[in-house]
C-alpha cells in the first residue's frame, strides 16, 4: 500500500528564556533564544473526514479532547485565513518538546500547524500574519500570552522582547547552551503571582531586583553581539541569585545550577517561570558541552538537551 500523499508540512522549534523572566512582566526586556534541537512538526494529508493524529489523541477533530484546544485553534485559524477547508484532511503532529517546561511546546506545535496549512494552500504568510495565527492558538492555551514564544519558535536568532516589541539580535560567535529538566513541571502562573505578592509586601527590594534583572537582560545583548561568554556567564549567575531572592527557584533547580557551575559552566540559571521546569547553562566551549550534560544528568536531571546559538551555516 502507498502512504497517503502529503499536502503540506510545517516545522518549528523550542525556545528558552536566556534572561529577563519575571522582570519582563514589569516592562523590562527579556531575551529568548531558539532551541533548534527540539522540534515540532505538522503534516496534512488527504482523509475521509477531518482527523487529528497525535501522541495524545487519534480520531475525528470534532471529538478531540479539550487539551487539544490549542491544536484545534491553530488549525481552525490558519485554515480560515488561507481559505483551506478542514474537511477531507488529516492533521498529523509530532513533537520532541516536553510539556510545561517553559520551552514553548504549545507555540511550537501551533507554528508547525500554521506552516503546514499555509504550505498545503500554496501560500507564503508574512511574519505578522504567521505570528498572529500562532497567537490565536496561544490564547487558547494561555489566555493572554506575551507573544515571545510565538515569535521565538520560528526565529533562527535570539529575540529581544520589551512591551510587545520584538527585535532580532546579532550573535558574534557561537554559544553552546545545555538545558536540563528537573523532571517537574514549571508553575509560571503561581510563580508570577508569588512575585506580585512579594512586591506588595516588600516593594523597594522587589523593584530593585526587577530593575537589576532588566539590566542584566539588556546587557546580554552586547555580550551576544561581541561573543563575550565570560560576561554572559556572569549575568546568568547573577540573574539566578536574584530569581532565588524573588522566591521562584526551588531546591531541584538550585541543585542543577550548582552542578553546572561545578562542572565548569561560566553561568547557569533557571529558565522560564520557575518552581520547576528547566535550567539553562552556558557551556565553557562546544567541545565541553557533552561533559556538562553528563554532569547535569549525574546531578539528577531528568532530561538534558544541547543547542547552539549563533552557529554559522
């Protein structure tokens, strides 16, 4: 038997916050980086009816569970935008991104779906069009997303985000980053609420920490452009200490950060909402990224991934 013809395909990747989580909520910049080693793909092919095939569910789209609302939202919005009926199509999705780890899993799968639908329709979407369609799905997943995930999962370069505005950042030399998963889901909404409560109790100290986190994020723009790994590592270390003071780290995250430093990382910190999820650690060099990964696994990381930013094609 021949496999059904493929009508359209799409791909996107993970993202990680390098610097600026939590402080970005209060108007300071955040820097996000693409994680190209973790990918989501979507494929459209002919079918009888309107079907979804994924790791979570296989069956008719109309009977899909509520947890697939972001998938449905992306498919529905993209299909309406390009004028492609969903009837007579099967949407197949695959993803290597872990869920609820701050790595943009919902945005990546949405982006892959949007791109597959556009491919099937023979249409090239503009960057703003694509972004808004991904955001449709992100609103189904998160309510009021900032947009940083939707932009970074389709970007080849780091992104600076501030008050809704995006800027693609130059990278002067390649940086190897190791991401280590604590094995526990992150708790972004809880962590954001806890920082807000802390700010109400201790406004001066909290605002000072938030301002410093913003300064560290802004400074990293120069570090990336000049390829200054030592200075970037210092900023990562400093940011983690501030995030600990804000109460959004936890023992598992701290253990992995300490293990990264002991293994020679110039700097490591939690990435994303915190209180679970992942850390991001700068490797001393590309050759030493594997050693750093092994040290983090030995320290208890459930999963470890390595990615490179600024890699020349």
